C-alpha cells in the first residue's frame, strides 16, 4: 500500500478529540492475543467510520470485518494467558493521537501520527 496517498487521506479526517479508554478482558483472533477496550468507544467508533469512508473514497480497499476496539498484545501466546487476562481491568488513560503503523516481519514503523 503506498504510504503517501494513505497519509493524505488520513490527514483529512477530523478526530473526535481526546478519549478516555481502559483495558478490560482479553481474547484472541486466531493467533493474536488482544486486550479489550472500554471507555469512550462511541466517538472512537465514529472516528473509525470516518477513516473508513476517507480511505474508501481515496480508492483503498477496506476489509468488511466488524470493528472491535482492542490492543494487540502478542502474536504468540500460551492459551492460559487468555484465561488469566479474561477478567483484567486496567487503569484508564487519555488517548489524544492515532498513528499509522507499518508492520513487516515483526518490525513496526510509525509512518504518521495525527491528533484525535
């Protein structure tokens, strides 16, 4: 995916302003271990929809999977970890920016960041 057109499309999307989130519970998508997010999800979900529309209008294909706000913890894990984190409830924090991150072969690079 070319980076520059994606960044240009993202830069046009108005953010909702800072949101408060906290980790709650865990689960997995295939081999991905995640922690669930709770808090100001309504503005975050609306923002995700605006991002989806902007990228679609810019010609980028978007998968049709439902949006599940989460924090990816690991791509390799012991199933006991999922059970151990099932009832986890973490402290809240303020999120005031989002990032476009490239991942390949276990390496992550922040390509762009913008305010929420």
